[in-house]
């Protein structure tokens, strides 16, 4: 079972995807908005362990989605290297 993911889809794993919204389960059951994804320096978010304890959650896939989401978020916050016209 799958649902329509929020565009754009930046990365898609076996069970999780990183989208314009944040991290979404491919089955549509769980989602984490970018606002709830902490910087890497903040450590492991509580929701990560909670989702990993759920039956059938692919923890490696979810951890990969978190790494990708953090990278995308960091790139979005980085100052643009394009000179002003």
C-alpha cells in the first residue's frame, strides 16, 4: 500500500522518503515535518526511537532518511553562492 508523497521527493528508500514536507512513510502511516527534524549536533531525536520500536519499521532506512533530511535542511539554510545582480 502506498500513498501520494508530498513533492518534491528528494530521496526514497524501501520504507521512508524525504519530501518537501519532511520524512514520510511510504505507506502514509507516519510523517515527520522538517520543523521536527533537529540539527545533527542535537543528537538522536526522540521520535526516531519511537518509530523504530514500531512493528515492521526498517530502522536503517529511517536513519538514512534522517541523514538525507538533515543534509537537505542544511543546504536550504546555507547562504546562496549566486552573486546578486
